[in-house]
C-alpha cells in the first residue's frame, strides 16, 4: 500500500471505507453535477451542487434523455430522485428509481429562492475570472 503526504491511499478497501463513512458536510461535495452549456456561460461555473426543485437532464442509464425536477435527495447513499423516473411493480404500485448525480446535467437551478446559492455562484464565478 502506498500513501502520499495528504493521507491518500491506493487501497480499494480504504477508499471504499472513506467513501461510505464520510460525514454529511463532506458528502455534499459528492452531490454535484455539471451545468448545462447555457448555464455555464451565464454563471461562469462548471459544476454545482444539486438541490431539491432543480431541473436535471439524465445523460446516462435507463432514463437517458429524460428531463425532470429533483423530488428528493439521499445524501447518505449519494442518490437523487427525479419526478417521472419511476417503475411500476407487478402489484401495481410505483417506486422511484435512484439516480447518481454524476449521471445528470443541471438544466435549471433555483437561485431566486436561495440567497446562499446566489452568493456561492457569485464567489465561484469571481474566482474563475481571477478576481479576488
């Protein structure tokens, strides 16, 4: 097993352990997705954390090319649930299919309701341009 100065490891076992035992504030970084090209130009940011009520486009998997709003988020398992991404069981009940954030692209983000998110976007856009 080789490690670097920062304590990173190449061991699969240790990587998985660190991934599944992360605290909630670090798990939030796992819940990021790329912004759509139009939003990247508008805000000057490439990635953003996914929140409830955002609109996303699924780019990989069973529901590819489906667009919908995020109905709920499970940080513990790093999964999001989208309205319309559900399957009907043989008993007639439907259940939502979890989708990983890396498989979606943000097409519309709710900035008007969230003042903190607006501040984050402004700060990150300024850092990208070299201003401080």
